[in-house]
């Protein structure tokens, strides 16, 4: 239910982002933060209560990738500078690449080779924090929230590339043997 809720909140975040109402961006950011927290909570509860399912294992990463991709596209429309396009392309491109790699490896019975690791989890934390701050946009007291989020998005992109290289290196023997 938490994963389905995460998917359901995406159009609400999208709508709030574009509504001409001063607190709308803050509401969008808070919903994005709540969805990000449910990502962690969902996995923790599933493991703790031993309530994993094939559908949940499929939908959870899809929900995360949709949430991030939609938010990055919204932010890119709001800030169409070239560097923002590169950051969004790196992050979204990595997600597509690793999803395809995982699917292919699963077909070969080798999915465990690209299980989520520490760098992937750190990447997700940086990504979700960066996007949340950028969605919030307005300074809090004197803290330039958007700029801090933008800086964290650079770090997230670097971690994104690092984790992608790690996953590709782990999968390389299978890729080499099946080419």
C-alpha cells in the first residue's frame, strides 16, 4: 500500500508544482519528502514483517524511479540550464540502464549480482534530499535551500555514476559470457 501511495502521489506533486499558489511548491516538496520516507519505511516493514511479494519487488523500484524522473523533469523545466539537463540525464539514464541490466540478469538467474549496495543507497539519499530542497525552492531563514539542493544533486549525479560503474563491473562476467 505504501508503494501504491508513492505512485499515486506523483500526479499530486506534479500538479502542485505548477499551481500558481504560493505554498504549492512547499506542499509538493513535503509530499515528495513523505514519499521518499515511505520508500525506506516500505522496505523496512516488508523485511521486518516478512511480507515481501513479487508485485512489491517489481513496483517498489518503479515507484522510486517514476517519482525521481518526474521531479527531475519538473525541475529541469523550471531551470533549463544545460548543466541541469546533464544532471537529470545522468540520473534518469542510470536508472533506465540499471533497471534493464537487472531485468536481463534476472532472466539469466543472476539478479543477485546487482543487488542494491551501500553506494546505491547513499545515491538515493542524496538524490531525494537534493530534489526535496530544490522543490522547496525558497530560502529558509537565510539558508539558500535551492542552491544547497543543486549542490547535492551534483553529488547525487557523481554517486549515480559510481554506483552504475559498480553494478556494470559486477555484471561484466555475465555480460561477457552471454555476448
